């Protein structure tokens, strides 16, 4: 079962359920693997809604590793989903949404304390 507050999602890959999560370490790996300088650059890349097959492999691989599964990108590349390409994209989108949120709710204004 996934904990949405932690940014977790559950996906069926190769007929089995896996928990995916882009932890801080997974995000650092994703930045490095996609050549992004920081989290803002990473988020901006995904806002363009253009993903390559390599991007999908990297996102799912990092999410799987962040969820506690020791699996290489090579293994991820061979995994199958029931709905084909559309399901790969859907899983990646759900994982990114769980991690970064959407719109203004993803970047709430700083809270003010009583003295400020």
C-alpha cells in the first residue's frame, strides 16, 4: 500500500505490484541521470510533458530504487505493463505528481509566524 503523503505510488510491472517513491536520493540520481543541475531544472523538464523512453526508464528505475527495490535500469527497460506505452507514461506521471505536486499547491507560499 502506498503512502501518498510520502510521495509513494503503486504500479504493476511484470504482473507484480511495486511501491515507487522518489526519495531525496532517488531525486539526486534522477538529476544526475537526466543532466539537470537542480530540482527546479528537473521539475521544469517534466513540465514540458515531453518524455523519451530513456526518461521513462530512468524515472521508473529511480522510483523503484527509492521504494526499496534493488533493480537496475537495464532490468526496468525489460519490464512490461499491461497497457503498453500509455501505462508507462501514466505510472511516471503519477510518480512525478506525487513527488512534485501540481500547480500552485506544489509550491505553497511560506507560512508566516505570529511575529512576521
